[in-house]
C-alpha cells in the first residue's frame, strides 16, 4: 500500500482492496461515491469499515461489512469479521478474503431461484425455504472435519418455528461455536442481525461430541434462506 493510500479513510482502504479482489473474480463492480458503497453485479451494495478495539490484540482488526439489497434487505446484512496480519494492509486483506469466501457467495446465490431440493426446509406452517449455505469455516485443531451440515441439522426444529415468524422473503443465519482445552465453550447465533436465544442454546451443544483439543477448535458458518416461490415460475 502506497503512502497516499495509507492516508485514505479506512473504509475506503477496505473497499478499494475488496474491489480489486471482486474484479479478479470477474464480478461487475463500481463505486457509489455518495453512498460510500460498492455496487456488485448491479444488485448488491457493500459498505465496510472497522471497529476500534483498544484492548484487542494488535495484529487483529475488527472489520464490519454491510450488504444491502434495496428491495429484499434494505437495512443490510451485517457481518463482523476478524482481519489478522502484521500490518493494516494484511489485516484488511485477510478480512476481505474471509468475506469473499464465507459471506458473499451464499448471499449472491440466494438471489438465484435455483436450489437443491435436498437442502430445502419446510417451516411449521408449510412454507418451503431454499437454503444457501456458505462454506464452513474451521478454526483450531481438526483431525477430521465435522459433518458438512452439522449446524443446520442441529437447528432444524428451531428454524421450522423461527421461519414462521418472518414477514420477509429472505432470512440469514450466522453461527459460531468453539471449545477450549479446559472444556470452556464460546458460542454465538444471530438471526437477521439479532441474537437468537433458542438457536444459541442449540449450537452450544455441538462441541459436546468433540474431542477436547490441545488449545481450541471452532466452526463458523453463514446461511441464507429464501422463501420458495419468490420470482419463480
């Protein structure tokens, strides 16, 4: 990063670096200067910034991304990711890579009416939802990968009830669960940007079947859900 680039506001540094990566992956990208966002494939706007963490590790940067669809989720899908690196450029690059690998693909895929019938979920009122799961992110020590759909299987019954309450055609789920070498568990479950207590209680049980790690092990995943029938023949 050049000295001039270092003088730019951090949100500009994040979005400029993200724009380069998006173009490399053949997305259509343009700046919306007034909105301070990137427009991706003419359908999604992405805003980004960082949240200062004075007491955090100096090599870790807390980045926040907001993904907006003007019709379907105008208030934005909000995602916090850790960017890790020896300097700010590396931390931004690491955070952007996580965003592009784990978060953006299922959001874009949810706008596509195609779906995997085996992944569809029917809520308690008979509404069918298409499930678009992001890659499962693994952290720590793993000799064998966990079952691919472990999170959705754990939350299946709770989601059937939760989705009945949703007025909008799109919902999103963020899950993180971890266990340390003393058996201490950390977990987080958010639904549509809000803490979901019933879901959090369920995902806290996932590490119970894991072997105790030497240091820690964790999984995280982002999932989009789209009500069946939206703009479909």
